[in-house]
């Protein structure tokens, strides 16, 4: 099975921590040249230092803020003038928890820009090079809420579902060029994002965070949270030549917690 990513360039969004950083580390182990994408240059430099290097691998970073789509467009368009990117990992932090009936309309617009609009900007810039190379992998890190909405994550549920529909539509359009588009749906994964959700839910219910943690773990057949590296392993497979016929799917990586087939 060919899992090698040597000579492949991969852009990974939100890659200074959590799932994004774990994916960058896994792709680097597989041989990819990783281009980390985030808004904090110091954090990017620190993340680069954790990536595996061997032979001619060269890791780098791009500074862009997903709250500023015009800035992101300028940065990525400039990069692809001299570089072909074979792998794109769309990964962006989700909005804060909240009941959908109480959310401000602007939060939907803000989150839509961060996810759908920025994904579109990156894909449009990178796909021409993928077509020319005859190889492309676009992988979106979304959420199991695509299949079953998660309580108290109203805006996130809405926008994550939109990303899944965007990805499926794109997969149908670019598959003939050797480009696949797939989405990973992480379950509860121990990251700063999950810690924030736990804290908010604990405060809303006036219980300890330990109560929330135990309840969440109990919902998984494995009775634990995922580690970011376990999500990253699936992303590395989807990015590889071995996954050439996997296209247009959403794959839960949740320990079996999602109650659908």
C-alpha cells in the first residue's frame, strides 16, 4: 500500500495546535513538505520546529487570518504563483457554543466566512495546480454534527453541514482530474476547543467540568476521548496515493459514538 507523500506539498489550516498540528506532524512523517497556515507567526515558527524532516523535505508557513478573507486570498494567490500544492487540509476552529434560538445573526455570517468562504478561496487557488499535476487531495476537518446535531452548538452545526455539502459538490466536479475531496468528522477529541465546550456546558448547567467530561466519555463505546493523532492518521491515509478511489465521503472518527450507520 502506497502511503508515501514524498515530493508532495501540503497546506494545513489551523496547524499550530490541536488536530491541525497533529495532521501536519503526520503528513511530515509520511514525507510531505508541510506549509502551515495560521494567523500567529510565532506560533507557526514553534509548530514548524515539531515537524519531522528527512532528506530534501522543506517545511514552511503562511501567515493569514481566516477572519480576513481578502488577506487569505492575497497570501494564497501569491504562493501558488511559484508552487504547486497537492494536498489541502481545510481546518478552522469552530464558533463558541450557544443555543441557536439565542444566537445573533452576525455570528452566522462571521462563521460562514471563516469556513465556507475561506475554504472556497483556498480551493480555487490550489485546484488549477492539482489539475496540472494530476494529483489532488482536499480534506476537510468538520464534525460529527454533520450527521447528528450537537446540543448547544447551533451555529457550528449549521455551518459544518454547509461545509459537508460544499465538499460533496466539489468532489463531483474535480474527481475526473485525479483530485479527491473528502471530509473527516472527528468525535470528541481532546483539544483546547473541546476544553472550552466542556467549560461552557459546565457553567450553563452549574455542574463541575468532571461531570460533563464523564457524561461525554460515557457516550462513546470506547469510553474515552480521541487523541488528535488518531484523527491525523485518517487524514494521512486520505492524502495518500492509496486513497485514490475514496472520494466525496464523510468519515466519522469518533469511536463509534455517532448513532447512524
